[in-house]
């Protein structure tokens, strides 16, 4: 009686281990990741405005149709990156994602920043060099250190009315983003 129970318990444990391994390795085996999809948007070192999400059409990234999105891909191996511009006087947020899709930094205009966003993004070596050279940092510049060299910068704007969407997209397209090598 005990031997069949041990076999069943062993099978359940082995099945659980295999299940966990498969779940953890599937994202690494995916050919179409968000990172590779963004490459087709020509967002390297420039802000690319995403087309609006239309109800009833595919939404593979799960985007909110009420928001305006801008994406920029940077590689800190080419030098420090920056995001610079004036955003509309409505809710906005900026988030940095590593290639695994994990948010490594995020801020909003509710953090007391106002309409102007000025981010300097550095890897650890660049941050050390910045400290060693004791350079003056411009007032209002947010210095962000990233553990990953490859980053996706996502800017989200929330227009209060649909009629303002086009103006918000225009203002977002004027935001500068890229590396300074």
C-alpha cells in the first residue's frame, strides 16, 4: 500500500519539476519577444510613436487604447543615454525596461517633475566615471543607473479627451531620446 503511494508522490514531484523547468525556459525560446518586435519599429535612439490601439483588432502588447505610447531603444555600450523634452500638461510616465521586460526605473509627472523630463541614463562604469570626474549635473537632470546596457524606454501619455490625441502624439514625437557616445 505504501509503495504505490510513494510512486504516485514521486511522479507528482517529478511532474512538478518538469512543469517549472518548461515554464521558466519558454520565454527564452520565444522567437517573437517584445524586444524583437520593437526592432521593427525603427526605435533605435529615437522616439517612435506607436499607432493607436483599435477596439476589436489584435493587441499583442496589451496596450491601453486610451493612452499614447512612445518607444525608444538604447544601448548604453554606445555611451550614456538621455530622454529630454517637454510633455503635455496631463498625466505621463516614463519607464525603463531591460530585455527581459522587467521595469528597472519608472517616474511620472506626479513625482514633482512637472512637464519637463530630463533623464540621464548610465551603466555602472559610466556612473563611476561621472563621479570620478566630479562633473556638475544640470539642475533638474535625473541620473539613472542601469544594470543592463540594452534598454527600452517607454513613455505613456494620457490625453484627457480623444480630440487631444493627435496633439499629444506630436508633442511626444518631439521628445529626444538616444545615446551620446
